[in-house]
């Protein structure tokens, strides 16, 4: 059974700092990995999707990397801003024929960026 | 597009009552997912549909839960009878489809259900 772990569970940083969020998964047979952001009381917003054949994806100040063989992904946020404060979740998609699309989520990292 | 629309946003009901949650996916999306989020268990997939057909309902907790997708633009998740342990935020998500090599899931704002 796939298990996804995110470290740290919570992170508080001063504005402007670069930071890294970590995600690890136990079964490396994944189809893709997706990073989401969740604001309090809101739904999830997709940030980046990395296919299993890719090593990284970038969007603005965000960069996500994937090392499938070691079961790890990182989300790098450059020059953090207070507006980045949210919970960040990673999710893996096995996309096997029998399971179809069944995202398994980590428990998230709660990020606070202090002005 | 307005995104994934869910209703109601909040629902408070008494134990034993029937609860119906509604979802309108993004137009043109072929896949629809129902998730439940709790503090104890995090985000869990309950069921998903592809082209209105249920593909995997192994996440549905028990027979009290049922989901339907009568057409491409509407889905319901029903709990009958509801129990206090069903209290959670229920999310609906849609994506362009399983056939595409790369897709993302787009989430609705969720329905916060409280069963007293």
C-alpha cells in the first residue's frame, strides 16, 4: 500500500527566505506526482504536476523535483512571501490499470511566512 | 469557467438524517472524484467516475454512502443514514480525463458536513 509522508509537518519562516518542502513515498511505481496548496477553509489548488519521466517542473517561484527511484520529491519556494502561507500537500498517482487514477495524499506541510 | 461547483458549502444535520452533496464538474472534464478530508485521516478518495461510469468505489466507507453521476455535468454523494463520524469536509474534483498522459485534478471549495 502506497504511503506518502511530508516533512516537516509545520514550518515558519521570515519573509524572503528560500525554503524546501519534502515529500516521500514508499512505492516508486508512480505515474505522476502533484503538489497542491490548500488555504484554510478552502479547496485544493494544483501547483505543479511532474510526470514519472520528468525530473522537475517550474512555475514562477516554485520548483518541484522528482527522484522516483528513491521515492522523493521536493518543492522549492524562492523568496517566500506572506501570501505563500498555506498548507502544501503532495499526492502520487499510481495509474495502474487496476487502480486507474487514485491519488494518495500526504498529510501536508503547514507553512507560515512572517512579514 | 467557474471551476468545480459544490453545494451546499455547509451542512449541519442530525444523526440518522439523509444528506445529499452536489457537484458540478468543469465543463469538458471526463473524470470526477469525491474525496473526504478529516484531521485524523487526511484526504481520502471515496469514489471516482470516468465518462459518468464509476471506476473505483473501494474508498466508499460503507453501504450508507452512495454516489451517482447521471450526466457529465452533475454528481451527487449521498449518506443515508448519517452518523457523527461522517463529519468532515467533502471535496469534489474533476480532470480532463484518464486517457490523457498528463492531467491535473481541479478541486471544488468543499462541503463542510457536521452531523450532530
